[in-house]
C-alpha cells in the first residue's frame, strides 16, 4: 500500500472515531473520574473509568474538541477496556512515545490507535492527541 493510500486510510479511521465515537458518555458510579482540558486549543475531556480487581472494566468519555482529540479519546477507551491497570499505563507510555516519533514495540497490536501516528509530524496537535491519555494516566495512577 502506498504512503498516500495509507495516509488516506488513517484519515478515514480518525474521522470514523470522531463522527461515531465509541464509549461516549459517562459512567454513573465510575471508580475513577478525571476532568482535563487543553487551554491552548480549547479541548476538554471528562473521563470516567470503572476498575474492578485491578482491571479496567469500563471507560467512557465526554467533552468537546477537535477531531484528533475526540477520536483519540474514543480509541483510548476502546484500547484499555479489559486491561490490567499496568497494561493500560504501558499503552499510555507507548502512545506517548509514538506521539514523539519514537519507535514502539512492533509486537504490540495498537489497532486503530496507529492511525494517529502521523500526528507526531504536527507538534501543535500532539497535545490534542494525548489529552485523553494523560487523563487516563492520572486517573489510573490515583486508583493504583
């Protein structure tokens, strides 16, 4: 697949998550609740996560922001469900490395998250992509 076709595919994945967000909403009695915003561009997120016996059983988000920010939140909530806290935090570290243009383990299946790797080329947008991940890290570190 050529670079242009791959780039187009990634754009489609990002827009699909933006227009049809997964896990949008709030968990009434979530064990973790985090509110964060990016004052630079106005993105904001309200993240709720349920953790039972050290495993993320549910994750939902609400908020407003650009397509990068909201699609990243959608992808993140999908990725952490069913994961142990340490696994979810490892994913956050891998995502952060990817946003900095660093290599990440090839044996790790990131699924739709890989569509965001091109954001690394646009430094002004990295904070948009990482907002929900930083919120998740903050919440799970407190839960741990």
